[in-house]
């Protein structure tokens, strides 16, 4: 993943109750080396996955809370045969 993408700030607007709008302003999550990240629920949730042949060490999900992700990307380590 490029440094430019890692530095990009994702501003995602979500409709909240009472017809007000909240800006979710978490940095674009860094995908793990040898893995991917998928953003769900209007930028409130990111799910991490590892490429085939790799296993995850860490938490597969992070939430955007107060403009900060609750945890960083996990590691994707090679599966030993």
C-alpha cells in the first residue's frame, strides 16, 4: 500500500438520529502487509483479512471512535507447513 494512501484522511459523513449529521474522521486504515482492509457501515468499522498462505496475529476488526481507530492493523504472518 502506498504512503500516499496511508496518509489520506477519509472523511465520511453519516446520518445520525434527529436528522443531524456527524462526520466520521478516522485516517484511512492501513491494510496489513500481505493482507487487505475493508471499510463497512459508513466508515465506522474496518475488517482486516490476510492473503491465502498467511494467518492473522491480532484483532480482525477496528471501530472508528472519537476519530480514532480502536486498534491498528493486525499482522499477517506466513503459515508454516
